[in-house]
C-alpha cells in the first residue's frame, strides 16, 4: 500500500487575488532549489485520522496551530506513488513568525558528522499563478481544486 501523507492548503483572500501558503523544505538537498520545490505543510499519517495528521504536521512545520473550518480538497497521487490528502482552510499566517521542527542527518555525506536542519526553512504567500510555478508538480492539482471549491476562477 502506498504511503499516505496529509496536509493543509492554507489560503487567504485579499484584494483581487487569493494567495496560498507554501513551505520550502529545509536541509542541504533543497537549499538551492526554488521553482518546483515548495509544498503545502504536510507529513505522514501516523496512526491518527488524516485531518488530525494534517493539523499536527502543519503545527510541527510552521509552529502555528491552524483552526478550521477545514474542507477536504482531495487525494493526490505523487510521482513517487505517495498519496497526499489535502484540506483547504482560510487563515492569515505571519510567515516571518514560523518555527519549524528539525531533523538530524549525516552531513556532509560519509563524514560521520550529524547535523540538525529545520524541516521547513521558510514559508511564503503566493498568488495562485505564482504557486503553480513554485509547488511540487504532484501537488499543483490542489490549486485548481481550490479554485473550483472557492469559485474564484
């Protein structure tokens, strides 16, 4: 069975456009990657229901608890086979205030030295058009589903 992740597509409305909150993965592999590297806050479902997992992962990755109401967007099969289950929620988050959890890995490779990195090194608000460029390819269908859900075409 494919691994299952859950996450929140956080959006805000202002002026003439809807913006979505995306996070950039931390760690040395992602440091020089930008377009096609950003994601919704998400992570593996670990024995809890999917929405609870999405809320937990978002709290871990941005350090902020997001309250609903949540609307299920759908299930999105990623190029590697993982399924991401996403909910939309309207919230205004100060991206300068995010605080991510960390992970430890050997760096540089084969050095025997363990280093700690933030799971998310930054977050940003993007218009739907900007998000289409910034997001991981497998998550981009979430944007059109959000547009249909909000009827903001």
